[in-house]
C-alpha cells in the first residue's frame, strides 16, 4: 500500500472533481481515495481546497468548482 501526502491526495481529489463536476460532500470525495479514510480526512481536504480558492462552499459540507452551478448539470444532459 502506498501512502501519499496531503498535497498529492488533495491534487488527486481536485482532478476527480474537475473531471466529474457537480457538487461534492465528504462521502462523494471519500469514494475517490485509493484507501477509504475516516470521514475527517475528505472533509478536511474539501475545506482546504475551498480555502485555497479551488472550490466554492455551497452550504455546510457541500462544495463545487467556482462558476459551476446545478443548472449546468441539466444543460449537459
């Protein structure tokens, strides 16, 4: 098992978010990890990506890419 650092883990999460789009909570984020961590890890990663300006907080515990909106999901279908 390979252990990766927080920076690489958050970069991988951001890449997954960019690829899939939409709104993300800790449960959805947790599915992208190779090893499923305890809930505080993806929560913290989402918070740090938001703090860095990579994500926008929609509501408590729910994040999305800046400029993305739920209305875009319907337009893409």
